[in-house]
């Protein structure tokens, strides 16, 4: 059964997905929260964004709420690497305990920030590099899907309002959907990173989330920017597997795909203005070549013009100050 009601379940998701124009209600603020971290550090290239412990994150969310931000994309970071959703679940529980239905907490669901190898998947061999020194990893898809589905369930049980798988593994949306449904979480929406390109523009993020691959790169599972059909098919596939919202990333390299994907899937399609895009504006401004705030606003306006239903951006918390209306 298609469950269209997931996208209408709360006032926050209704505002995220309804209507035209630009408002803070259509912006999603990423937050990086690390288990047990005592002092916050500002993220290089992402001015105004911090890697925080839970206490600092609660204060940050409170101040973001005062700026009308209601949607957050949580990147839970463990104190020590290891394949387990536990630290993420604790962070989610602490945030939801404090804010309840005042926020919609999307949780980036991936293995790369918890994996010692920094990849979004698990491998058949313990050390894929031993394979003749070849960097072509040997992905264990079955084990990867199982791990992702268990992360998603643990996050939902801890109070996540939405699951956002960012790994690009074949079959992960279906695996997550079925694990959620079997455990009475069929009301939890999945926002799939459905068309995600292998990109140079994730640099500041990988520092922030400490998630650079220890070997090789992500081209085995992320899409080649030259392949339009592959890019569109990846989103259609996520729609077929049961995604409720689709998301294209980096936003800038996906502008032309918004409208065809929306037409083909009839699902809400958003963009992620990724770390490198945000940092690029900052660098321009630092060199005196642009006004940061005006440039940021301009990019959001273009995303909306191109048909993005929502925008994940490191500047969501600045939007109200830039004159973007709350609703
Ligand atoms: C994890 C993930 C990444 C981003 C979001 N989730 C990094 C990657 O795939 O390498 C990038 C976000 C950004 O650059 O702002 N899979």
C-alpha cells in the first residue's frame, strides 16, 4: 500500500512540503552532534556550524527554534568508531526528550561516520586493501543492508521523526522500510538521498563528520555526474522502494534533474546544498568578491525556482535574519 499520509502527518512536515515561495519552513538545518564531546568546535568552511556535544546541541536547537527553524538533519557522531547505532540513538533520545514535537528530527543514516574504514558499506574481507592492493572494494551488500535497517530502527525507536539514508547502496530504502514497518514504525517517513553524486563538494563535511574513506573513493556507489539516466533512475528506484521524499545532492550539480525526477516520481524532491557549496560562498565573501548573505539567499531562490520542495542548508538558522519569512 502507498502510504501518502506520512507526508501529511505533522504541521512541520506539511509546511515543509506545501506551497510555493521561500520560507524558513522549507529549510532543513544540519547539526553535528558527538557523544560525550565537551567543547564545541566550529567546522572549517562552515561558519556558524559546530561539532557539538549533546548539551551544546540542545542550546543550539533552542536558539534555532527562535529563528523559526523546525527541521533538523542530525549527523550523530560516535566517540569511538564501531558499527553500532547506540550512540546515535542516545543523542536522538536526548534531543527529542527536550524538544518533542516542536522539531522534526531527520537523522542521516549511514555507516561511514561510525565505520573505521570510513565507507558507507561493509565489506566481505576485513581488509579490502589486501586484495592485491586493489582499491576496488568488495561490498557485502547483504550485511550492509542489515546494518542500515537496524540503524534506522534504533533511530526510530529513540524518537527520530524521519530516516534519511545517505549511503547509495542498492536496496537500502526497501530494507529500511520493511524493518520499520515490521516494528510498528510505519508512520516514520524516509527522506532518501536518492540521487547522490560522487563529488568534490563534500570536503568540509568529511572533515566535520570524520568520514573520509580510509582507502579508495565512493565512486563504486555514488553516481557519476556525467550520467543523466543513471542519476534519474537512482531516484526512481528509491521511489519504487518506498521513499517518501527524494533528495538530490549536491544541489548545485543537480539543478537540471529536479523537474524530471519530480515529474517521473510525483514525490516531493529537495536538494542538499552541501558543505563545499556553502564553503565556496564563504570563501568568495572572504576575498571580497561577494556578499555572503545575499549570495546565500540567491542560491536558495534558484533552488526554489528550479522546483526544490525543500532545501537542506548550513545557513537555515540565518534565514529569518536574511528576511526569509518563517512560513
Ligand atoms: C554520508 C554523507 C555525506 C554527506 C551527507 N551524508 C558525505 C559523503 O557522502 O561523502 C555530505 C554532506 C555535505 O557535504 O554537506 N554518507
